[in-house]
C-alpha cells in the first residue's frame, strides 16, 4: 500500500526582535575582512503585511516568510562589498547582561528516573521564555572550559517545564539525591533534549547533554540563517547610459564638460585641457580630468538661457 507524504517548507513568522543581524565590509574582492559589526534588527528589518483587500477584521495579516531589508545610508555609504548575515538571536548571557548563561544542573525526574534533562534557572532567561514549553524547539550549543564552542555538538529541546528540586532516597539505601518534579510555582526549568537516550549499539553510554556549571548558547530554530551580499558601486546602469548617450555641454571658454541625466540634472563634470611641449608649444596630450567641485552655473537651463540672451 502506498503511503502519501504531506507537508512543505513552512514560511517563517519569527519576530524581528528574535533575529540577529551582522555585516562586514570590504572595498574589493581582493581584500578579506574578518571583522563583523552588529546592526539593530528593528532598524533594518520590517514585516510585510498581506494586501488590505484580503484582510479580515481581527485576523493576523502577516505575510509569512518575507521581510523588508533596509540599508541605512549612515552605514552602507562606501563603494565596496557588504556581506549581511541574518540568523536567530543567540542567548549567551543571563539577564544581567554580563554573566554567561550556564546549566544549573543535569538531573532526572522524580517520577520517571529514566528521563534525564538539563535544568536552567528561569530567572536567567527573558520573561517570554519562562513559561512551560516556551523553549520547545530551541537549540542548545555548549562552550568548553577554554571559552570556545564545542563544534558540531548540538542538542534540541523537546519539552521545557517549570520544576522544583526534591530530595529522595536512592533505592532502599539511606543515600539521598536531588531529583526534579514538575511544579508551575518553581523557578527552575527542566529541559528534555534530543538526543538524550543511549543507542542500541552502546546501550550503557548516554549521549552528552552538558554538565552543571557549563556555559551554553541558546537559540531558536524558526529560520534558516541567511547570507546576503550587497555590492555598492559608483555607477549604475542608468548613470552609465547617461554618460554614454546622455546630454552634454562643453564650455569652450572655461574648458568644462558637463554631463546630465534624463532630467537634465548635472551628474558629472570634467576639465578639458591640453599639455604642450614647453619649448615648441606643440600639443602633446589632451586631458579629461574629473572635477572634484561641481560648477552649478553650468546647469542645462542656465547655459541655454545665456545663449538665447546673447
């Protein structure tokens, strides 16, 4: 019997505040830049809404999966190549802004000792991530003791619930151990992660899920990271077309050549002159040199007006 496959790639509807935006700049492809700068995501990204005619009262009108990207002129103002990197926001520190986010404990549930999980202090997290299952689907990455990230070691949160610690006897002995019980009044979060179960090949070896006091990185998995390359150039196709086939006026007396766009605005000016031999006076070179200061008296209308009045 045939089994149908359903589903597709879900368009992202992530909040802009849950995104990180970085960029780097290089003046040419021959120069490598490894320095990245952060941009405020709310300054450069905006959501897209569905057409007004399709909106119903009280209905969510977000057009999922597409966002506007703005390039502020105060930042993107040099000729060269900008590489923009957009990814999910990574929580690296506690709410105090300086202390690294750490694992409080790695323990088991009181009622189900076979279920092992990571315990976090909910007060270290933003308010919107403290409720039950608010961290479901989040990605956990681990930081080694030397401050470097453990590469290719990733765990995903399957459930996150408020919990409290309880002290219980181990088996029939007098020894006690701390375990955890779900309780909505607790200020701890018990996170079940995957993979966390031993494989059939090595049933006695549990996968690494972290250790108490270890620094971690926490991020959502709502979007795929995007890299966008933007090349800022001095001339566009339109400006080149204006230079090649647009209107020009040459001021013979002053040796100024002025180029105009289709609206007869000045786009560029050049000084035209000859270089002659000092002894013979013979012309050796004809020079066309770009002017750094625009002579605004050379507007198209002004020149034609001066000619008509002459």
